C-alpha cells in the first residue's frame, strides 16, 4: 500500500507574529514545533528562518544553522530548507543556504508570481514596524523565479546532493519543470508541491488540482514524479482531503494556515498534522516514516548534510 508523506511547513514567510501567538519565531521555537510535528507523523519539515527578535524573515546562515541542527539533534525527520525564503530577498540570498547546509531537500519555486497577501493587513494590529510594510509590499512585488534563477537553484542543489522540491502555483510552471527535465538537469523522481489558493496563483479547487495532476502526468510521466498539495488558509484541510483521495501526499503547517477550524487558531503545527492523520485513518491510509520517505524520494540521507 502506498504510504502518505506528510510535510509540516513550520513558520514560512507569510504570516507574522501579530496574527497568532503560536507562530514560532526563534530557533528554539521553530525547532520545537518541527520536532513535535515530526512526532505527530510529519516525515518532512519545511523550514524558513526568522529574526528571533522581530519575526522578520531572515537569510542569516547562523540562525538557519541553529534551527536545523536543533531539529537534527532531536529527530530524524527530513529537513527541507526553503529557498523561497522571503519574496523580498535576492535570488542569491535565498540560495545561500544550499552550499552552507547541503540539506537533503529544499524548495525550488518553479516560476514567478505576484504572491499577494496584502489584504491580510486589515486583520493585523502590528507589534513590529516591519510587519505592515512587508505585507503591503506584496501588492506590488514579483516573487522572482526566472529561468536563469531556477536553473541556478537546480544546478546548485545538484552540486550538493540536495533534491529540489518544485513549488508549483500555476499550470504553466509544470511546463517550466518539463523544460528543465528536457535540459537533463532534473533527477528522478521529480518532487512537486502543488501550492493552491495563493492570490496571484491558482485558486484552491479540486478541479484545479486535477488539471495540475493531469498536466504533470502528461508532461512529466505519471511514474516519474511524487506529488503533494499545500493549500492556503481555510483551504488547507479540504485540499488535503482531496489530495489524499487522489493518491497524493499532503503539506500542512502554520506557514500556510494559522487555523485548525474556522475562527479557531491552531495551537501548533502538530495539531494540523494530527488533523490530517484523522482524515487518513478514515480513508484507511498509512503514514510514511522518514526512512520510507527518503527511499521514495531517493534522498541522500541524514548523515550527508552539512549541519
Ligand atoms: N513565502 C513565499 C515567498 C518556499 O518556501 O519556497 C513562498 C514560499 C515558498 O514560502
Ligand atoms: Zn516555504
């Protein structure tokens, strides 16, 4: 029986501390949330770093190192470091974690979008100066992932044995992956995260998920890729249910959604992982362990990272 890979995206770079007291910010908090999500069944933890004092997205390699080494000391979950990091950072700044940490897995955004969450500004009473400016900036900013940039991400990851997880926000991005497959620089199995429900990308509907999956089957070959679904905000669990029903894997976490049900903040990333486990129980699905996930995704292993 195919086992389900759960990813927990622990803190991200969309939400700010003023939106939820449960959003982890410091390396200790981020690592603790990641370990507890792993204990609840996540075999992959997706990591962004934050400035420990203000919560602002950070590319500081010491902070990233502290987060990932704390996690590695406490559990064997696969650490997926974000190279999306923050859409306001430069391509090189976002990529610097790869040579420095050489993780097993890292995100690789498969195209550019105006990744917009400025409408959240009306829901925030800011605690820190940067928060509203950052959120509002997304109304007029391109999250830049050009062909040159994506190629640099893929080839740098290949150099360090890091597998790219392609973040796909829109249909055309599947063709972008196919372009790099044709160029011969993408290793198998291709790892895809369909990210639905971002304003500027595709809406979170089961129909869109089926369209994405059919396109990926056609352009990449159904047997050549492993896929998962992340959906923003209130769409998180409904789209997780759709992904499970269609034979896919699932990402949850406070990066994508701060709530556990309408109007109720999630207390932790683990709480959302446990909600997926309930859906899986009902559907008779088993969870993939970190070792099983390493095998499915052909990852280099826990002992081959630089932290
Ligand atoms: N926070 C966004 C800029 C990734 O981790 O690579 C997109 C993102 C994707 O978080
Ligand atoms: Zn991310």
